[in-house]
C-alpha cells in the first residue's frame, strides 16, 4: 500500500500569496488615496490662489485710485519709480499661507499691452495690472487693463490772478513771484511787479515790455486756459446756513447782509446774495468753509433764488457779493484753502446780463485783507481799490485790480479742486500658468 506524503507547509505559500495580493491592493488603495488627497489639496490651493490673485488685482486698482500716481510712475503700496521691466511689484500675504504679487505698469498707449482684453476704450489713462496668487506652491496668474478718465484740473490754472477775458491792473501792483494769466488781455499800469505773464494762444500783454513793469517773462500756453464750473450743485438745499439767524443778517431768499463779524463752523454755505457790510468773515479755527453765491433760478435752474428783475431793497443784487469798506475774509494770515468763495454768476453779455446787469463781485475797497480762494468763472471781480492785501488766488471771467494791491500766492491752493480720474477695470482674464519672464511680468498673458 502506497503511503500519502505529508501535507505539512502547504498553507504557507497560500497565505503568502494572499498577503501579497492584499498588500498590493492596500498599496494601490493608499496610492490612490494619497493622490486623491493631493489632487484635492491642489484643487483647494488652486481655488485659493485664484482668490488671492483677484485680491491682489483689487488692491492694485484701489491703490491706483487712492495714490493717483503720475503717468510716468506706478504703485506698489506707495507711488514708486519703475523697476526692471518698467513695472512696479509688491508681494503681500492674505493669510493662511496665501500670498499675492502684483505688477502695475506706467501709463501705456491705448491699444498696447493687455491686448487680449476686448472692448477697452481708446481714451483715458491706461495701465496693465498682472496679479499672481500663490498657495502651497500652486500659482494662478490673472491680468486686467485699467482705464481712467482724464483728471480734473485744479481750480486755479495759474498761481496768482487769472481772468479768462482780461486782467486789468492799475498802479503799484506787487504780486512778488505770483503770476498774471489770461486768454485775452493783460492791461497794466505803472510800477507793477509780478512773476510771469501767462498767455493763452491769442492773448496779449502790450505793456509787459513797456519799461514800467518788473516781471520775470512771458509764458505762452499752447491751448486756451479753462475754468471748471463751481462745485455748487446740491448746496442750495444741503448746506449749513442753519447756523445763521436774523441777528446775523440772514433772511429771506437766503440773503446774508452781515450785521457783525462772523466766524463760521466747518461746512458749505449757499447764499443768493451776500454783503459784508464792512465786517469780517472767518472760518472757525481749523475749519474749512465753502461760500457759494448762487444765481437766479432762471440762470441756474433749481437754485431757489429769485429770478425777478426788480432789485432787492438793499444792495447787492441777486447773485452778487459785496465786500466793501475794509471787509476782510479769514484775516489776518489765515490759510486760504480754509476759506473758499465760489460765485456761479452769468456771462457779461446776453439775456442774463440784460436782465440783471453784469455780475460783479467786489472785495477790499479800502484796506481790506482777503486770505482765500475767489472763484467766479462768469463774473467780474474788482479787488483792492486802496491798499488791499490778498493771500490766496483769484480766478474769474475778468479781474480788475485798483491801486496799491499786495498779493501773495499760497501753496495750499496748488492742487485745490484737482482729482485724478478713477481707474476702472476693463475685464480680466487668466494667463498661462507658466512663470513669467522676470523682466516682463505680463509675459504669457
């Protein structure tokens, strides 16, 4: 009889094979799980990187508007000179391991750069912003073109006395280094001293070289000077006139016929006419006041000022200001930017002038001091009949200066009224994922 062989050890290969299969399956599952986790992490990081890039784009656009760099400058977290590639760059954290880096170009010609953005207007100041968001090594890169409308110029086109139509000067004008400017005529007297005569393309100053004037020379502006409208809209109703009472001379139809010196708190004030009556008007310490002399509602619809041609019972006329008899504004030695006087007025020819006469503003008839901005683009402003003093600036349709005026331009008015155009994003798109050429940050977009 044949004896069966021993079966000892048969189970071991089976168990080893089974364990091998289980190990391979486990390793595969672990690899798949690990890859899935990495893919999930990368996906989350990619979404967060895109959000960081968008945050960088928004921050760059915000800083463009806040800092208003000159055309040949750009921004990081401050106005900056260009660096390599004619771009500015800054890197900042948005938390939880996410950062953005953005690059802002200088002003670029319309139609250049950011070429993949359709529908971009051909006007305004254009720049490109490229923003990279990074989270755990994952990068997303986006780009936008911004377009800003032209900036608003300051109220004063020259640093001194300016008349769109004419500047008339009698004797002994002392402007120091301040200028005279016009699109029309500068008519000088004797012994006048000032900085430069600034002339529009067709303007004349026949007496500038007449031997009776001390000045630095003539500057010819290639385009006519302009004056923006006074920022009066809405002040007929939203104003601070309520701080005044009948005891101050404030009455019907928003008339202010001053009965004593006035110190006004911060705010906007709108009057249909104003007479200083020989008294002084000043802002409270540290306050800025804007005085608006409105026009009849026939001239500025909605002003609420009377449009009848019957003169008021007392001078001045509707829409006018009188500062005769040593009346002073913001004196002595106030900050001119803290006292701003705007007169809406109307043209000196035409139906309005026929109805109400020429809109005339008078200051400092005798020994008065004016430390303020006077802005009256449609009015004739008469200043300083005798020994007046002005620190600030005057811009009007026509300026007439009498004898012995001393004038000092104040730097607080250099940029008053100016504003940069708002930079708006004109869409954005995502760039290719590869790293940009360091010298051309927007490459690949």
